[in-house]
C-alpha cells in the first residue's frame, strides 16, 4: 500500500540522505564560469559539465593575459578566436604584433589594416610619431626620449650599451627636434629619424658623432625603412603589424617600434574612453633582448590604468622566468589560457600557480583546443573543438595542410 501512489505511507521509517549519497546527484566538484553582460566572450566548454564558459577579462583587477602551449596545441588559434569574438561583440580596438604572418587573413576579412614592415615594403611607420597624450605627465617628450634612448641602444649595440655622455646628447637632440612639432602640431612637422641624425651631427661632442654614424645605415643606408613618415591607416579599429620579413638585424628594432606605436594608440584611446587589446605572438622573441624585454614589462605594469589589455602568446613558460624583471609579467597576469605543456614547463607551472596533479592532467598530452583556463582565482578545464566546416575556421587555421589546400582552391 505504501508503494502505491495513494499518499498513504504505512511504514513508520524515515531516513534522510547522507552527504555522500546526495553528492551522487549534485556535482559539488564542478565550478562554473558564466558571466552575463555585453563584454563577456566565449572561451569554450567546461570539460566537466559541458556548460559554456563566458567571461569578461575587463572585470578582472588585472586583465593582462598569457596563452601558453607547445607548438601545434592551438595557441594562435585560441588568440584568433578571442580576437574574432572581441571584434564582433565589443567596440574595443585590436592590435596584433605578428612575427610569423599568421593573422593577415583574419584581419583582411574583418576589414582591418595589415601593415607589412619589411625592407621591400612601401608601407611605413615612423618611430618618431608622438601625440599630446603620449605621457600622463605634462611633458610627453620625456617619455618619448626614453623610447628613443632604447632604440639607439639597440642600434649602437656594444657590451655596455650607451655611455652617459651619449645618452645626454641624444636627450638634448630629442628635445630640439620635437620643439617645432609642438609649436605647430601638424603631420608635416612630425620629426623623422633623419632629423635626429642631423641634430646629432651638429653637436660638438665626439660621442654624438659616434651615435650618428651608427644611425646612418638606418637613415641613408640600406636599412632606411624607418626613416619615412607613417603612410598607413594606423587608426583602423583592427591593425596587424606583420614583421616576418624583417631580417635578424631589424627584427628587434621593428618589435620595439611596434610597441611604441601601440603605446601611442593606447594613450589616444584612453582619452576617448576606449579599450585597446594588444596581442603579441611569439612573445619569447621580445623577452630575449634586454631593451624589448624591459619595454614589455612596462606594458604589463602600465597598460591596465590606460585601458590596455595585453596578451602574450608563447611556447615555453621558462622564457617568462628568465629574469626577476620578466617574471613580473607572469605574476601580473590574471588571465591565462594554458594548452598542452612540455613536461619541464608543467612542473614549473604546477609550482608557480598551485595546480593539482588532477588539473595538470588536462595539459598533459592534451589535444588541440584542450587545457586549463585561469581567471583570477578560478582554475577551470575547458575544451574548444571549433567546427572545421566554417569560413571562420578556414581563415584562422595555421595547419600547413589546410592552408595549402585553401591556397590551391583560390588559385
């Protein structure tokens, strides 16, 4: 009678479910990341519950991000997926530093501006570009002078870099050549590298001539691609700097110039109340040289309050721990997409981020688009198997077989 649906229980026994029994029905171990709002972007599916992961990096106290993974694990694809989402969902400006020419198809498809920087290209950016908002202080020339000193240090080279007298004469010349522009801020009054060269040649100190001689090949010689006025649309909402064809001699300088251009854009956007997302692929290349590494650390420290959201994409986490200064990049990143990791890197990450052995299994021999997502204090395993039969996949993939097939179809 008690079993029949008559609501007549004739057995006077009552038993509540214990915690272990209840846990069978309710997945207490599953943590979710689903934020509502206009800025929330899709980052895959929760590997445990299959629910959508939707988060807004701008809600983090520090939106700086890293995408880490071995070659072929899907780092560039993860970056492109976030870029495409951000472009379509938000009004943010997006800038990419592209050392391997992997982003052009996506940028062109979204009507962005691809700036190809190479000795053979006719597209130019002027490393001397500046705007009135370049510094949070009253004097933007002081900050620009710091960049030009870093640039000259790369050019002059040497074991000890620039000597104190050389730094003094460069700083003096920088203030001279920008005086005319700020008196009448018109594009034609923007200084060129040649103006710095000429100002150095007019100085009395022999050290000034030494720096000018080192600059000569970049002004009058075969490497003069940075001695032109900017002739591309750097104000486009989506800009990609393609520096693949810069030789070894110029790549370091090219990366430093691109970072300065990004800083100029971020400062201008801050005045307009706009967010700027900056993606640096092959990030380890920037961390190898002292000058570009120091500039990258500055970006990680300063971009947040200027409305910038930097993202570094690299293979080995060891590059982020190469020095105490560079380690700041790792410590100041509250957003990390971690894909398949090499065994040495797994141990470092487990120690640095406090990853449990179970969580570590999601980045051990994992497939494409599978890994761990770090969002503030939340660590979540995710999967993102993007459908291959879409146009978006075709323009985002970097697999040689798929890229070759697409090229053949177009021919």
